[in-house]
């Protein structure tokens, strides 16, 4: 159960499993399976050979500064408006 849950909660684990299964299909002669395994492993930033050897270095995600979604009080919103003329 924890093995299955790990695949569901960590996308890279599931992708690794999928690539390994695709490699097995390629070894059985399924057309296009080898190139799909290469493409998928490249998307993970590793080669198929590294994946098969277990030579995968997990790179931590870079922290990103949160974006201001709601403007704070006193901050202008949108485009600056043209000065309003007063009747005189």
C-alpha cells in the first residue's frame, strides 16, 4: 500500500516507474517505446542509462517569492488614470 501511495503522491516516482515499464516494452519490440522512454527521461533531466543504473540526483525545487495577488492599501491598481478636471 505505501508503495502505491508513494507513486500517487510523488509524481517523479510514478514517472520513473512508467519509464522503466516503457523500457521493458521497448525490449519486447514495441514500436516507439524506446523513443518515448528517451523523451520522458529527458523531461526528468536524466538519461535512460542513468535511470536504469539508479544514478538519479534529486534536485530540490528553487523557492520562488510569492506574488502579490491583492494590492495592498495605498497601492495604485491598474493603469494610472488621467487627472480629473474640476468645473470652475
